């Protein structure tokens, strides 16, 4: 990708920002993708568990999201 071959770090940063690329690196991209998938799976699990009442579903969702911070 020509974006990361530029020698000027500022222009590289601006190009990455414009394209919406995570600036810290590919590891954080993987972490962000995994986290987004985990959140979706958690809500699927929480909302489709028919044995729980509404308050307990919200409690489980908030607990799970607090682990991701």
C-alpha cells in the first residue's frame, strides 16, 4: 500500500486518518474487529436467551460491555 511508504510521518498520519485506518497498527485493528464481533455475539446471546427476564438481559449486557473497556 503506497500510503505507508511515504517518508513524511505527518502526511502518512493524515492519509491514514482520511482513509479511516487505525493509526496505531494492525494489532489494534485485529483487536477492534474482535471486540466488535464479540459485542455482536454477546448481544445476540443476551437478547435471544429466552429464559431470562428483561432486567437480567440488560445486566448481562452491561457486565459484558464493561469487560471490553
